[in-house]
C-alpha cells in the first residue's frame, strides 16, 4: 500500500481549530454551509478554467453531493470541482494566510457569540468548521490541473497538530473533484438524518449555482394488481396502492440564479437570503436594487446596501480585501476583484454584475481599458445613488444608513465630481438648529435661512462642544444664524468640495474673510478702530513672537476679547491633523 506521510499543521491552524472546537460549538450547523460553499467554489474554479484554458469541450457535470452513512457514522460531501494537487493539500488545508488568522482572532475578540460563528467563512478558515461535528476528516481528491492521469490523494486529520497525506486507492473520483468524509462525533448523530441534512442544505445553499443533491429516502406510490381481489369477467383487474421507500439523489436548490429572474417575481426574503448566503453576511440589507441594462452594453446587476458596515471596512475604510462586487460573464463567476466596477467611495456596497458581452477570459488589462466597464460603472453608480435617495425619503430609515455609510458619501462628494451635487443633497451635518444633535440636510438649512443671510455657515472643530465654545461662532449666533458643525476631518474637505448649495455659498466661520454680511456702518467702524489700534496691534504681533500672520480688528466678536482665525486659504488645525494622520 501507499506510503503515508505525516505533516505538522502551521501553528495558526492549530490555534484556529482550537478556537473553533472549543468556543464556537453553539451553532454547529454552519459547518455544512462552509463545506458546501467550498465545494461550490471548487466547481466555479473548474468551470472557469475549463472554459479559459481547457478545450472548452469538457462535458463535466458540475454538482455537489451530500450523503450520510448511518452504519459508518459518516457524512460525505463530494464535488466534481477542481480538486487539489498534493501541494495544494499541504498549502490549502495545512496553513492559512497569516493575515486571515490575525483578523479572525481579532474579530472574535469583539461581538457576540451569534456573530462569531458567521465569521468563520470570512477569514479563509471555513474548512476547519468540519471539526465542529467530526473528530476526524478525510479528504480524497483528484486535481483537474494534473490532467488525465492525475493521482488521487487522501488527506486525513483528527485536528490536533498534524495530518497525513498518501496516495489513495479507494473509490476513484471521476475526472476531478473532492470527496470530504466527516467521521461524526458521538453527539452529532443528527447529521446522519437525511431530513436534517436536507433542511440545512435548503437553509444555507438555496442560491448555490450548482445542483446540490442529498441522498435521501423517498417514498413512492405505485398501483399494483390487488392479489386479494379477483378480476371480474371482461374488466381490468382491481388495483391497490402500495408504497415503496428507496434512497435516491434529491436536488435541493433552485438552479436559476436570482439575478436572471424577473425582479417582479423575486420577493424580499429571497433577496435577503441571497445576500446572506452570497456575501457571508448575517445582517439584513438596508436596501437592494435589481436591474438590467439593454442596448450597446447588456448586463444584469444586483446591488445591496448592507445593514452594517462590513467587518473589514470597520478596520480600514478602504480595505482592499473587501470583496464588494462579483463579476459574472454569462452566469460564470469570474472573480470579485475588479475594483474598477465601482468607484472606491462605493466600496461598502455588495452586489454582482453579469454581462453577456464580456469575453470569458476577461483579464484585468482588457477590462481596465474597456469602454464597457465605464458604462457599467456609471450605471451602477447611478442606481446606487437612486437607492440612497429612496432611503432618504424617510429620515428614520435614512439615519442608520447615514450613520454607517455617511463617511463614504462624503468621500464621494470630494472625489466624484459628476455626482457631487446629487450627493450634497444626501449629506447630513449636525448644527446649532434646535437643541437636537440630529444631523440636518443642506436643503433644510436653506429653508431656515434668515433674510439677508449671506450663505451657509459652518465651523470646523474637533467636537460639537469645542465648536460651541469657539469665539468664531459668537456673531453668527447673535444674528441667530444657523451654523453647521464640521466635526469630522472629512467634513471640512467635503464642505470645501460642495462650495455652493442651492446657489448659497458655504462659508467657513473660522476663516479671516468669513462674510457675515457686515453693515456699512460696521465696516466704517472697523476702519477707524484699525487706525486707532495700529501700534497696539504691531506690539501684540511681536509679543506673540510672530506666531500669527496678522493682528486685526474684528467685527465678529460679541463677548470674547480675541479669537484666532485662519487665513482665507489656510488649512484648519483639524485638517492639518487629518493630513498628518493620512501621511502615516
Ligand atoms: P476559503 O474557502 O475562504 O479559502 P477554507 O478554509 O474554507 O477557506 O478553505 C481553504 C482552502 O482549501 C480553499 O481556499 C481551497 O483552496 C481549499 N479547498 C477547500 N475545500 C475544497 C474543495 N472541496 N475543493 C477544492 N479545494 C478546496
Ligand atoms: Mg471556504
């Protein structure tokens, strides 16, 4: 028999397995979702490669089969996917990307138990969830990459610190694929029940685009001649119904991908379930939009606004491991790495695009220069904005959206010249209006503007309370003008980018030339006082060691004796700190 080799798991794998086995057992069911999704990924990879690299004539039937064996106490998940070479067994099942582990550990540190379990799939450690229900896992696999005479290998482990690999001579895998055998733990009997297995497949895998078949018992009814009754002359013999039970492969999932269906025939629950299963999410999306474009470029698309900020984006606003958009060509999954599909300020969306017009072996280089991509990108942005506008019709619904994703829209205002004006309508800022800390829109600000008010006033500060203490605010408050608080670093850039709203200028109160609509009289007074105080002002400037550019008479103070302002083109302290932070 074949030589068996023993390998050590990378230390991180052992740690991850420990955590999974010892602390994530509250919802074991998810193992099936993870393993079926790996099987589907393997089918995706093979389908993609056989089209782009193979002769195309490969008649593989892609499918995933799940079968329980009560006598052997095993649950087997078999796919006709890409399979693994010996090296891949070592690299993919024996180690995990360092960053993946670190992120997984960190994520486990926060959040509740119910969320923890869902994190498994997001960090490239889903495979090990098999150990939630199995004390031993056997992986038998044959790689598509090794061609027709590829060897079949067996990988085996009982968790712990090591695993074995050897050539395998059990039932051959046809073509390529992977057969994963879970040797179930004592208390995991329920997963031997085909009814339970079917329920789990239905729950988790409804939207997998390959057929999932479960080996299940089926009762069939047949009409047979009744032996107890005699046939009358010239009549058919009397029949009776008998039932027979037999096991057969029962297909679980609807095969038509949701985005190919008519939106009128898909209900909200289906959209939500699709979102959860496709993007490994557990939150309810805030909104979705499903549409197709016909004409010079044809494609179908489905976009979601997540219910919460995706985990990786909560650590890093523009984390490039965030997989926002899935690209399909004629229903074949190509990849989820085309950042060009959406501008970065829409990175928080989740969705997919399926185009029949792109070549299947579409490469990054081709796509980058493709006009088609620009068309798709533009249309996605338009539809996304329409979705935000839809939410904004109801401030109560809009509030959580703005809280989670407002900062992205602010980036949009700064970076997306074409959509700046539309986005400005969607922006919200806190203000001196009322006592509330609720954010207001610019449109509502304009409605509240006083007669003769020059523009939309704002003040930049580190916090609302700091802003409220600023002497720069005094005059505006005396005149009973509303003032917006720009308390986040992006706010200031954003206000500068907006420039004007509804014809009204956005005016920074902490700038030297902030126009509060001084009366002629005030201007005259200012000129006289400036002359009178010339010597004093010279002295003061020297006294503060020339740390200021000028010392001037101001008409904007009410109670405070003096205030610091920036020159008209200067950067505010908030901004300076922001730029510094960005430079790191
Ligand atoms: P992820 O799926 O996020 O990459 P997993 O821990 O679920 O992380 O799987 C690790 C890796 O093992 C996969 O990336 C893949 O390369 C390999 N793998 C797992 N299951 C299969 C399978 N059924 N067929 C082929 N490769 C697989
Ligand atoms: Mg996986």
